[in-house]
């Protein structure tokens, strides 16, 4: 066991935040920590890490336990390069490598028969064994693998960190923590700033992670893929459910239904007992029976009324008039954004069609231009070329992920009322109450609202607009899990037409009937939801793998296969790469045998020191060659 929480609790300014918290973290635990915003998740994590002292109970940690904690939106900073920062987790191994080099030089400078030579040789063997046991020869491969998986394969690794974007710094912080491989890895919203490809890589990586993991995430799909236990923080306490997030939903529903049933049954029993006592206590013939029932009532362990957060947003999108069947047609759209000197070309040849009732999701890599596409269709930015046409009777309601359509100097009440001045204050406050903006909150300036509060205000505006075409840019950002699910319900029930951008794969599984994936030079349309999209991606990956296996065969390509090559030069280069990969495979097999032979000879007793020096030098040389060959082979294949 790595860590045990035994009835711990904490309070701030006399207010209890958490109490009676108990749970164990095992060596291979996969824990998803969930709860409403403000429920105390971060407080619990800070107590686990030792950044906050628990007031009650006890936290037992394994001696020397190494905890790695990536806080939400925490990025790297400094003037070091990407590679230098990624090498820091391996500082001890890199130092050991330098020491091994120095020891080899030292062995060459002293007589083999001297005591100094014997001492240096023993120290060299000891350090080499530790270096190899900790995979010192695999440092570069590990760094390249993680950087590639986190989306830095095309980035110059000599790039200074200070020149990176905020999202890149956050991803790099996560990459560094993964390379550190702490015994307990704690991740707070790790999926921020990750595209689908990087998300899938991270999910696979965490599934094979050697240590324990605690994840806080609003990405339900991510939780389903990575955790085997859900810790729910609710009403200052902790409840633990086995399984992933989807299993938790089933178990929680069953628990609440059973709890409600048991509570109602006990309430009926209490009412019957109290009624009997009230009617019979003063009657001599039944007084004894009544007193027995009084004692039963006194001994009874009362079941608390089931509690759930009753404050839920209420969303319902409706409209007054249907548009025509051909809602939106786009043809050969091309887009460049930015000013002179800072221009960035996003995409070309983007064509699609949306008909009445379609629910279309737009996906693609970060920075490909998904949000810019929506703004272009709204006329906020001009396309370079191509054309698009809106059908008649289309009324668009737009949700901006940055909520830039809101006025920062207005109050919440003014923001909605100014758009609908004919409504009275009671009607406006009722609309705001549906998204839980009530009481004094309606007098807050928009500029001081949290991300979640701004999103809810935007949904209130959207509902009041009654558009028949919803255009949404990352609508689930800033929402807690419950609010996300309620939004999904509302969007799934919406009878109109929809075009939205989202990274929320749960939402993408449930709402769209069509997915558009944007690339820099074309667009692909998938007539289904995210599950259908993933099915097609897996089929494509299998076909590509089969084609790659076929390409490795030595038989010359047919005329039909040759047609796939763009040029003779490309054909020659790919053939050369395949030949080189095959040669490397053979050499790696040889190196395995040579290293095994050297290690076997090193294990022999009474080794001559001169021969020992030669063998150690040979072993390090072979290991270095093996590492370089493996890196080159991985790059080729």
C-alpha cells in the first residue's frame, strides 16, 4: 500500500470542508476523483500530497513515497530548451553516465595489478549495474516517445520553453512528469489542451503506467479509459465506487434508488409505530405493547434522507419557425487568419452541406481552424476563397467558448435584460434562475464571473434567442460533470439544426449524427457519431498496417502499387528506408547476442582486470550502438 487515509478531515474559518474521509491507494490503483466544483477535491489532493495538514484523522504514507502532482493548467517556464527540461528527470542517470566515463578513463591510467585499479573496477561494476537496472541506455528513447506522444514530434527540441504557448507549456509539464515516473501520479484536468490523437496516446500510456494514478477530470470518456475506481467527494464526505465512470453512474443510481426505498420503508414503519403508541400508550390493556414500541423507536438506527445536489441547471432550447431544408452549403472554403507578418494559413478546399435537423460536430487537430470556421460562417472573419450560402428562415444562436459576446462591464441581470427589454425583471430573473444565477449573483459584473458562470449566462442568452440553428464552440468547457450531462440532454432533445466544435467525446458519442474532420488541405465527413468515427479510424489503421507489412516484402511493387508513389525519388527513398530498417533489425539481433556474450564473460570468477576493462568498454560501446540503432529503427518504422 502506498497511502492510507483514515477518517481525516479539515476545516477553514470554522467551516468544515471535509470530514470522515477514508480510503487506500494501492501500488497499482487507478482512481478517478470527481465531485461538484467547490466540493473539496483540490483540498483532498493537497492533504494527500502533504501541502495541507489534516485536522482530524491520520494519513499514512509509505516511507520515501514519491508523489508527482500536476495541478490544473500548470505549465513549465524558464530559458531551458525542451530537451534540457525533459532530461531533468534523468539527472541521476546522466550523472552516472558521466561518472562511468570518468571511471573508464581512470582504469586506463592505473596499473591492472594495483589496489586502486581493483577499487575503481568494483565501483565501475556497481554503477554500471545500477545504470542498466534503471534503463540508463533508454533515456533518449523514452524522451522521444513521450514528446512524440504529447504532440512535440515536429517541434525542434532545442526550442526555448519561454517561446512556447500556454497550452504547449502545460503539455510539456505533463510530459516531464510522465518521464519522472513517480510512484503516485496525481493529474488535475490533464486533458486540457490535448487533441484527440494526444488524448488517445495518453490513455494508452496511463493504462500501462507502473505506479498508482489519481485523476481529476471532467472528461468522462477519459475516466472510462483510465480508471478502475471512482472516489466521489460530496457533502464533505467521500464515497468509493468500483469500476470506471460509466460503471459509477450505474452504481450511484442503484445506490440512491435503494437508499430512497429503505428510507421510505423506515419512515412508514416509524409512522406506524408512533401511531400505535399515540393510540395505545394510555390504555391499560395495550400500554405494555405501546411501551415496547417506544423502546423499539428509541433503539432504531435512523436512516438519513437521501441527499443529492438539488441545484441543477435547467436547459431547454426551442425555436418558433423551421428553416428551409438546405440550411447551409459550403464549397471550397480557404482561410488564413492573423495580421501582416503574423498570418497563419489554416485550411483549403473545405466543402460540406448541412440539412435541416442535422447535428454536425467539427473535429480536428488543435490550431487547424475549427473555431475560425464558425466565425467565418458568421461573417466575423473573411474566407480567402470559396463560398457558402445560408438557407431561408435560418436563425443562428452562437455560443463562443470565450464568451466574447458578453459585455464585461454589465451585470448578469443587465446582460440578459438589455437584449430583451420588453420582458419584466421577474421574467429575466426566472430565466437566469434556470441556469442557477440567482440572488446577489445577478448583480455581479460579467468580468468577475467564473468560467462556469459565464458559460451558464451564455446558455441563458441562447435559450432566450430561440434560434433554430445552434452554433456552439466547445460548449462543455468550464462545466462540471452534472451540468455537462444536463447540457447533453438538452442538445440531444433539440429538434433543430446544430453545428458544434467539441473535444468532449461523451458529447460526441451522444449528440451528433455527422462528424466533419478538418485537415489543412481537405475535409472528411463521417455519417455517424464518435463511435462510428473511431470504428472507421481503426479500420483505416488496420488497412495501413497491412499495407505496411506488404511493403516490407522483398517482391518488387506492381504497376498498380507503383502508382501510389508521388515520384521516382520518393519511391527510391522509401525503398531505401525499408532496406535500412531491415538491416537495423538484423543488427539489433546481433547486438543482443554480443551483449549477452559479454555479460556472460563478465560474470565469470577471477576475471583479469585488464580483460575486465576491455569487456566493460566493449559493453558500453555495444549498449550505445544498440540505443542509437533502436532510435533510428523507431524513426523509420
